[in-house]
C-alpha cells in the first residue's frame, strides 16, 4: 500500500467504508423485511409518538394522569384518522360514476376535434367497462390473498396504536433505558444521538402536519367556491396524502381535478387545476422554506431520491417512512459532526 500515492490510499479507504456501510444497510433492510410484522408497527408508532407528543405533554401539564393522557391522545387520533378516511371514501364513491362518464364524454369531444387520434381514445373509453370487468375477475381469483393483506394491515395498525400508547406513557423513562443499554463510556453520545434523531422526526412530522392542514384548508375553500362536490372529502384526502411528499400532492390534486371535471365540466376543472397548482406553489416557495427549514433541512433532490428508494424497498409504506427515517439519519450525522468537530470532542455535550 505504501507504493500507492496518498490520494489513492484515501480513495481506497473511503471505498472500503462505503462498502461496509452499504453491506450493513443491506443486511439491515433484509432483516427488517423478514421481521416486517414487528418492525413496521414500531416505526409507525415512533412516527405517531413524534406527532402526538406535544398534545400528550399539554395534557400532562394540566395534571392529567399519564395513562389517561396517552389513552385520550390515542382515541383522538383514531377519531380524526377514521373520520378523514370515511369522508374521503364517501366522497370518491359518490362521484366515481360521474368521473367515468365525464372522461368518456371528454374522449368523444377529442374524437370530434382530432379525428382518428381521438377515435382511439373514444374506443378506449367505450371498452373501459370490459377492461374493468376482466380486471375484476382476476382480482376476485385472488380474494383470499387480499383478505390476508387486509387482516395483516389491521393487525399492524392496532399494534402500532398500542405501541403509541406505551411510548407516550413511558416516554419519560426512555433516556434512562437507553443509557442503561449503551456500551460503557458511550451513554452520553448515544443519548444525544437518539434525542437529535427523535427531534428531527418530531420536527418533520410537526412541519408536515402544519403544511398539510394549510394545503387542505386552501384547496377545500377553493373547491367550495367552485362548487365542486365532495370538497370536504377532497380536502381530507389532501391532508392524508400530504405525508408522502410530492407524490401525495400529485395524487390528491389529480383526484380533485377529475371530480371537478366529472360534475362541473372542463372550464371548472381548469380552475380547480389552477387552485391546486397555486397551493403547491405556495407550499414549495413559502410554507416549506418557512416551516420545514426550522425543523428538518433536506434538499428536495434528497427527498425525491429517498422516496424513490423507499418505494423500491417497501412500496407505499416505504414512501411514507423513507423521509422521516432519512431525517433521523441526518439528525444523527449532525449530532456527530457537532460533537466531534472540536478537538476536545465536547461541543455537543
């Protein structure tokens, strides 16, 4: 190795480090996949705890028993999430037929104006019912698998909710437990890293919730002004999907525009699209820099790559968990950089 220049030796050392980190990460991902029924509820519970802990702290401050405060917090989140899901599903069911009919009419209009190019769209719209029927037959053959997935999802959600209760109730004991498990001489560093990681996740969840609420209110008001049916449900959909950055806004915005197209026509659909785009511009240029920059600082390119990686590993659930987990990793790296930046290694103490 001494025959190699200094630059080559450093490059080789960094390559070895990157390979080791990649290997450890790959093994960790595989283990999480094997034990996903236990890992996923814990991760979801940590996200829920980071989001709900401010409410829990307020209840404890007014001298509510810790167990009762945790229970009330969990009941509140069940009511809010359940209500939002019900409103979204009801709104989409009520307008589903109108969306299909409007799309078919739009295809006919394109056929009248563009001839053969539009005729293919009209044929596609005419045959959509047959395609859906065939797809439904295929899906019906896998109904047992679908029921199994639904059952597993319900079990994961219930377990995550129970873990949120315990994480909230016993949060004051977390630091002592972590210090007791840390190797000798590293308890301060481990505790500081854990606190910074949790603060990053808490900041991300809090900032995302505030942004999601503002987005949902703005879009709901715009759709109400345009008299789009199911505006409240569409606003709830915007709020729920906002926890998946970028992709969630695209999906909820597309549904809102389709509903407007189905019931109010092409012109109102364009106005609805304008409302959605205006809200997204407001989010990207005002809300994100003003709110998220105070909690989690991640470049949009990092966020998009993280979402893509999460989707390739665990689908929709991976997209949901990827950004907060990356925020936690950034928090740990920031703490280590702060702690060991100074020669005495006491900067972060």
